[in-house]
C-alpha cells in the first residue's frame, strides 16, 4: 500500500523512543513511602517503563510494588472492595516508594 510504512519501521521507531538506560526503583512491598521488602533498581529494556502497582482495600492503601514492566499501561481494576491501580512513568527513578 502506497504511503504506509513497513512494520519494521514501527519497531525501530518505538525502540528509538525508548529512553536508553531508564533506571527504575524495585521493591516487592512498600508502604508509607518506605520499601519494606527487597529494595533494588532495574534498568528498563526496550519496550519497558517504570511502574508502581498499588493495592487498596476499600479506601485504605494496603501496599505497593515497584519495578520495570513491559508494555506498561495505566489501568485500574476493581474487584468488590479491592482496588488495584497500575501507574507507569518514563523518567529515572520516577516510581518512588
């Protein structure tokens, strides 16, 4: 089809948009702005960004997890009185505790 790009163009373009060496916080369990379990850092691979996944029961924050996530999309899941919220960001250490 004239005027369209081959699939390889989009693959290369998205790789170029990925920030090289994006550094993210990693924590298996954080609460009250402090990592309580397994604090570390990860370097995002192409197609990954930093993420924080927060878990709530009713309106109370239970805990959060931080890390690198492939194809991260911000979303919210509601299951009864439980809420899970996924946040994504693309600046160094943007997923703070």
